[in-house]
């Protein structure tokens, strides 16, 4: 009796679970339809419908396996119950009530016949076959249970994959929208789009790197640095995240950290020109930010000396055009007193002498340096000697032309082999145009030919005015 009650309870539980599953499915369908009618949820796309159909097929397969397992368990229970009922059933008929002797004799006869039947059953009972049958049923039940577990696991994994695929598609659309907003300089909208995409796919390093760039545009370097660090936790070799974190750290004046990021980026991409340029700028900024030691204080003693007329003939002093200072009377140069006990009478006498000398001395005469001539300069050994002579003789076109006439063409080619100043080239052309042509045209052509071999001559001609070139070419043609 107890076995029948257990079987009935099991059937009732299975029917209740089936009814609950149907109720849950119906409630979900009604909720989806209600949200769709209210406009709160768009109609499912073909991809979602395909996913739903796959989920329904998997649920149906799991239900079939569970039903088969339940039927097998119920058959085994029924067989056990029938065996117990057969063993407990009596073979004797019931005796009339009140006749105890007849009841006892019938019971003894039934026991004797049942024992005889049991002995015969034991002789024909095959224990090995029964054990094999029990093992087969148990293996079949275990296989069904394993199949149910495997199907449920596959169904759960499929749901996760479909959800991840939907999230990835939505995140990709949000990323594209963020890129469009960033291209339109709408950086706040780009940050919002990247944030929404990260809520769907929080393990996307590219989204963190993109949002960091947008945060840099809105002057939030600290938040940008955090996003770049999050991207690098996901992908250690994300070069763009390293470069953008370096930019954020530069704006935060963390130059050492920025240089560390740039070095890491160059290890991954040695030919990255942007990283090299940014590293150069970062080093300059760090050098400027370092505290500089104070400049040393140097005491310099200034001594007043008298004018030396022997230096007036020096070409360099003469090129400066300085005027010689007036002579200072010797009596004015009074040695300082060595102490508080200086002789007052001596100081008064020296002062009176200096006043008288100044009254009797005529006004100071300006000493002009002598006019420099071409013969005052020796033949040059370097280009600097030629330039120094030109600066001294440029006030006189005749003297400069005479100096140019003294220079040999081969010597000019050697002097200006590497460099020829543009203003010096102009001076040569003017001297040749005004003095050499047409009287000494062969020498002028030789000088021109020598100057053409000067360093960067093609660039020098760009600095010469058109009038000078035209006049010189006209002279050459004549």
C-alpha cells in the first residue's frame, strides 16, 4: 500500500512541475506581448527569434529525457510493489468467523503449499540474470540523468553565448556611434556612448582606450589615465592605451610616468614616430620643470686705463670706427687714502693743482682712426679674413674693388669651398659689375667661375636681387 502511495505522489509532483513550467512560459509570453504593445520593447529580430526557437527546442528535448527517466523509475517501483504483494498474498481461503480450528488448519495447509512453491521457485531462480537486469536498469537511469545534466548545461551555455552575442552587437553599434560623435567634436556624447558600450562588454580594452581619448579632449586627464590603466589590465600590449596614458600623465606633470609609458610603447613598436616625438617633448618639459641651481655670483674688478694710441692702426679697431677719448690729466689721478690719518694738506694741494691744469688745458681733441685701404690688409687665408676686409672697405667701392682685384680665382675657390655669405656674394657681384666690366672682362669671368663653385651657390643666388643679376648678365653678354 505504501508503494502505491509513493507512486501516486511522484506522479502528482511531475504533473505539478509540468503545469508550473507551462504557466511560467505563458506568463513570459504575455509579458513580452504586453511590452511590445506598449512600445517598451521592440519586436524581436530574426536573430532573437532564431535564439528563442533554439531555446524552445532544447527545453523540449530536456523534457522528453526527463519524462523517459520518470517512466523508468515508475516501472521499477511498480515491479517491486508487485513482487511484495505476491509474496504476502495467502493461498488459503478465509474461514468462517468464530471457527478457530478450521482457520488454524487452513493456515497450516497454506503455509505448507506456499513453502513448496517457494522451494520450487528457488530451484528455478536465476540470480545472475536478475543482477544483470538490475545493473542494466541502473546504467540506463544513470545515462538518462547524465543526458539531462548535459542538455541543461548546453542550454545554459547557449543562453550565455546568445546573450554575449547580443551584447557584443549592441556594444559595437554604440562604439560606432561614439566614434561618429568624436569625429564631430562632440566629446561628451562620445563619452556617453563608450560608457554604455562598456556596460554591455566590460572586458573591451578598445572601449576604455577610446573613452580615454575623449576624456583628454574634455580636459579630464585623471579619468583618462584610469581608463588607460583599465585597458592595459585587459591587454598589456595595447600601444594606443600606453600613448594616451602618457599624454594624460604629461598633462598631470607626471613626466617620469609618461616616459615609462612611452618607452613601453617603443618596445612594442620601435618605429612609432608619434611615440618618439612625444618622448622628445616630454623630456624637454621635464628638463624645464626641474629646479635650476642659482647662478654663481662673481665679483669683477673694473680698472680704468688710459688710451693706447698704438692700437689705432689695428684693422679691427679701425673697422669699429671708435673715437679716442680725451686725455685725462695725470694730476687728476689721485691715489686713495690708506687710512683715516690721510694728510689733508696733501689732498687740498692736489685738488688745487688739478683745477688749475684743467683750466689751462685746451678742449680734448677727437682722435679719428686712419682710413683703411686695400693695401692695409694682407692676402686672406680664410673666408673670415675676406669678410673682415669687406666690412672695413665697404664704405669705399674703389678700395673694395682693388681688394677683389688682388685675389686670385683659384684662391677664391679654395676660400669659399664650403660656405659663402649671401651679402659677400652681392658685394663681389657689385664690384665686378662696376669696376671690371668691360675693361677687365676675362678676369671678371674667372672670378665668377670661381664663385660658382662655392658651397650652396644655387641657394645663394636666391638671395641676390634681380637687378644685380640682370646687370651682371648684361655685362657678361657684352
